[in-house]
C-alpha cells in the first residue's frame, strides 16, 4: 500500500498538544518572492483561491515592498484588485515602511505585517538600518495602521541564528519582540530564517518570552527546514503553548537577503504531521496537495514537499 492509497496518516493523538492550530500560509508572498521568472498575476490569483478552497483561513497575499528589491511582487495592487475575498479568510500583506502602508490603505487592506530583525547585522543588510533605527521606521507604520483599525503582525527574523553573528541569545530576541508588541503589534512571528534552530533552543526562546510577561497566545513560529528540523521544532513550540504556525504550500520560499536560508516548512508536511497527532487545522490535505502539485507545474519543477511528492509524485 502506498502513501497515495493511504491518503491520510493514522490519527493517534499525543498528550500536551493544542486541540487546534492556525496555519498562517505564506506561500503566495514568502514562497513566490524568490522566483526568478515572474509568475503571472492570473496564476497567483488562482493559487490564492485554491489555498482558501483547501481550508486555509490566513493566506499572506503579497508585499508592498519596492519593486526594485522584489520584482516578483511588483503586481501587488493588480493582485489585490483582482482578488475575490472569501468569508472567514484573511489576506494579510507585508508592509516595509510608511509608503508601503499608504499603498496598503489605498488597496483596502485590513491586515498587515512588518518585518524586523533580531540582530544588528541582518537589520543592516535587510533594511539598511540599525536595531534601534528599524524601530524608528516601524513606529509610525504601526501607530497609523492601528489608528486606521488594521491588525498588525510583527515578524522577527534571525531568532535562533544569524549567518554573520552566529547563535542569537533569547534575550536579544525578546527585547526586539517586546518593542514591537508595545508599539501595537497583535502577534509576533518568530522566524528561524536560516533553519538552525533545534527543539531545546525553541523551548528556551518561548520560555524567555513568557517569563518576560508575553502571553504565549501572542507568539507564532516560522521555521525553515535547512537542517530538517522544522517539524520537530514546530511540535516543541506547540508543546509550549504556541498555536499559530507559519508554513508555505509546497515548501516554496526562503529569504532573498540570506543566502543560507532554504525553503520554508511545507504546509502539506505540517498538516500531515498535525493530522497524525490529532491536532485540527481545518485544512483539506488532498486539496492542498493538488494545489501545490499544480503550482509546481507552473514553476516548472517538482515540489520540495515530501508529502506532495508522496501523494502526487
């Protein structure tokens, strides 16, 4: 009997895990932003529609970053104008600065995210800022967005390791994250940008946040699978109370400003794991695998997701 015949894993609930996890799907933004060949907006719109049809309730649609830096997302306004929203589905966009916020407000966006660094070197390389000056840039973005009634998420990159600075101390990440929450961000996504985290380090960082008074409900995790640790790290985060996990359909994406960053945790691999552990996600794995297999044909290469390859290979 093959994985295709099985279709779904055996469901054996494990103690100490949440009953339900929210998947924050980043494929259309973080997944596609690294593609060299421009993906037509019609394909992106179908991708968004298919992901919503598979049961994903948060689908990060695009970014208002300058087209010079991420040409793949230069069609953000056209994409959002062509998007047919689904009831119960959020379509956040990444906003790098006040100009990006202006564009988001003009497009009628209600959920945004900002992208900060936990380390000085990456703040300089990614934003051309220091740790402090990145906060000065984000403060008017967040305050204006909150005043306009928008929900704001704060991404924190390099939370467990930085290719230039090495291992990152939990206290440094907590300091950056707390400043973003104090500005008005409703949630922090803790990013393992280069995929070096291991389960013990994940537990240490989550505990450092809760010890500093941050409710675990305000934390999400975003793992890359560079060393094959993304699922183990995710389960450890769930054991410590985290209930929002970022992932990318088909395992698409990386980070354009960190060459050692490989693909995101594949949403299909995450759903297979959580289904087997008895954790509800509301996602139809069959529809999701079909979607990623379809997108792989549009990109002209096999899906990196092991589950997609097993079910649709």
